[in-house]
């Protein structure tokens, strides 16, 4: 829909259409340059008209061409039929030698010869552009001049003024939604006009008073539209459009009404029109009917007093019909998929890279523009994360259907992001022909490598990532206790390894709560040992990672509603059977029975990692918390306590 109205004011020889209802059509292009257009590549338009005055005059209205380059649109037109001629008697006459008299004439011809336009779609909502038009005004008047010689006499001479006029205008449009658009445009914003040679012709120049137009385009129903344009000189036009589908083509009808202060009655005319629109061409038949009875002969005084400001629609215009043909040429692959919008569903947490393979990072709303079932392939490139476009998954969309398609991302495991950054994601859609159809860009937050989303189950990624360091550290530590471990029964090896590791690491650690009181920052095991401290999640990650690295199975206990503060500690699998539990404790409240993958019962013990005294104290405290929250308060049943296996 255009945001620019020609300086000839808001008159459209094919009626006032909402072009969103047309398939790649620019049937309004005779009198405006589109800002937001459905033209995909090339469009050629030819318009022919007939005017019914005393005699029928038929002529070529205009030839125009439009070319689209991405968000850019260019237009050029040649308009030999955009003209108006007025022939009057000046009221003077001369007596010829044969005693006959001859009336003197004045001829005023106004032409718009050609125009150029450019528009740019800044984004899906905002468009702006400009147009430039060239007019010629030729004024010819016969005058009587005396000739002084041996015999004095009078002769008829012709005084001619040839005046060029350039007009330039700006406009913009804003699309609030698919069904509501407004536009603002200048009328005669910039003009450049040559001066008439004869002063008396100044009164007959085209009116170039500056004004503005404001337009509203509303689609209350899918194939219906209401359009209204108001000009600040108190002129307006309104129309109703209705389209009907005919297989893949459309047939449309429209009725437009016009008002301006120079014509009578208040609604001075209506313009009905009929359009047939197909993939390759459009045909429009339209007309204009004036309610005031127009005379073939008008007074020179009226013309001199009122002047004209619109070549095709003025107080001297007559009823007319117009026939317009649009020919569409597409030299590039026709777009099959359009992205209507996309919503980012997840922020980026580099540590949780595996999560994004199963959860969509975005949901895109996509429409199939074709009449066939399409297989589409979403892809994404996140600035600062991916160098290349990553394509994951295939989906199908039915003909002319709209679907919400999940978009998955690939986050490299070893990416290093030191601090949170607001970046952007480029989302692309491809078809099964590997042709990129459309793209959209959305902002996305990339967190640092230590950032965490607060889900205890995702602490396992921090446990796994530093596993090589943890294995080296745990083996080095246990090597100091080789002789002691060699004397133990195999069934007790895991229990005592866990005990030795815990008692050794706590020697140099202290509990440090997160000063931000947020579950959003987790240290890796090497960082916790280096910094010599951390909070419950940091210490749980460290202890679990050290045990997992040497083959001791662990799980995380997520206390979700413990005094309204989330808490986490570690469950350790001793690999002991329930009958062997007496080897480590006679207190059956200090262990918990879980089945392994084979359905065999095994003894697990809870360790409170923030108890940095010794293993036995941490074990007792962990058991006390687990029994109170998970068993006595039935936290495992009501969901307040969850056990999350690291693997």
C-alpha cells in the first residue's frame, strides 16, 4: 500500500484499492508511487482511457514500469494521457478586409509527461519514499497588434508561454498489523517552475499550494478493505473493496467516492471498478461518474477564477472509463515461504549446550505462499556463537497454511563467553530445493560460561565439562591412600573413596554464599578449588564431579521449597546392597535404597556439601535433611524434592 500521493492530489483512475488484496499488483500506479509493494521483480503497466464530453475522446493514459530490488522499489512512467486542454474566446475580435470578423482565441494545455519514484521498506512495519514528476504548461493567446507604415493596419499575433514544472514529494507508512496501516504524505512539498514570459498567464498556472494527506487502510475481513484518504485542504476520498477467490486467482470489486471544495455536490463523484488478478497479469476496468451535470462549454471567467489543481479530476472533467493491464515478469525464483514473526524462547547459557538440541531456541510463525505442500528447513546463526548457518530439522506446511515452526540451535561445547552480551539471532528458512526463502533477525541474550538457568538438573553440565581435570585431581589425591584402600574389601571401595576425597577437599574450602542471592552463577570444579570456596551448588558440583570422574555414581538432590530457599546436595551410590549397609552404619535412617538399571537395590547416602567439617558430619546432616524433607514431609511425592541423576 502506498504512502505517497501524487501532487495532482488523491485521485486514482482505477479507484482507491488496498493493494494488499491484490496478487503482486499495482493497479493504482497511475497516480502514486508505492512505498510498500507486492511487486516481486518486474511489473509493466499500460492504461487506456476514454472521456465522454461532446464527443468521445480515447487515448493512452500511461505506460509504467516498476522494478523491485529486495527492500528497494523503483518506478518510472510516461503519461501522455495525463493532460487537459482549454480553448476559450478571449472576447476580442478583429474585422478582416472582407468585412468579416474573427474572434481571438486562447489555448491552455496542461500535461504531466513523466515521473520517477523510489521507496524503501525499512522493516516489516515502516516504509518511506519519494516521487518526482515533470509537468509542462503551454499557454497560447491571440492578440491584436497595430502595424505602423505607409498604411496603418491591425494584425493577429500569437503570444506563447511554455512553462516547465517539477514537483517532488515525500511520504511514509506505518503498518500496525496485517489489518491496519496508516500513511502520511506531502502534496507539492518541493516545486520548481519556470517563469511565464507574459505576466497575465500567471493566473493560469497549476495550483501548487502545499498540503498533506493522511490515509488509513483497514481490513475488517480477510478479503475486504476500507480505505480513506484526507487532505489538509479539506478534500477526501473513501472506498470499499471486496475480493473473491477464483481458484488461485482473484476477482475484486470496488466503489470509491470523492469530495473536494472545487466541485459540487458534496460527494461530487463515484468510481466503480472491477479487477481480475492472476499470477502473471491483472486487468482493471473502471470509470468515474460525476453527479453534477458537466457542460461542454464553460465560461472563461470560471476557469480564470478557480484554476485547476488536478489534471484528471477537476470541475471541468467529464465521465470516463479506463482499462488497465498489468504484466508481471519474475526473473528470480518466486518466494514460497514468508516468516511472519519469530519469538526467542530461550536465552543462551553456554554451559548447557546439550539442552538446545532438544529444546527450540525460537518459534517462527511461517506461511506457505504456494498451492502445494512444502518441506521447510529452519536454520539459525547466532552472532558470537556460530560462524556458519546451522540447519536442524525438516517440517511440512500445507498449501497456503500458516504454521509455528520450532528452531533449534547448536552451541559449541568449548565456547568461551566471559560476560553476558546482548547479541542477535539470524533465523532462515529453506525449502527442499535448498533455496533460502526468507530471514528474520531477533535480539538474544548470550550469558557467560558460568551462567546457569537455576534448574538443578542442568548442574550436570558443569559437572561433566570439567571431568578431565576432576579425574586427574581425584586420582592424584587417592594415590596418597593407596595402601589403605588396598586393604579394604571391594564392596567398601566406593564408600571410602568418597570419604577420603571429601575430607581432603574441605581442608582448604570455605562456604561463600552468592552475594546476588540468585541461582545464576556456578563455578566449575577447577575454579572452586582455585578460589577455595563456593556456595552449595559450587560445592555439590565439585564433589559430584570428582566422584563421577573415577566411576562413583552420584545424583543431585533438589530441595525446591526448603524455607522458600532452593538448596542442593549430593547423593552418593555406595554400590552396597541393603544387607551390606551394616558395613557402614547401623542407623537405617542414614541411607536410602534405590534400584539400579537392572532393578537391583543399592544403598545411597546423602552428603551435605556445605558442611565443611568432616565426611561423617556432612553425611549425618545430609541424611537428616533428606529424611525430614523428602521422607517425613513427603517431598518426593509432592514434588518439593527431586532426585536428579548426573548421568
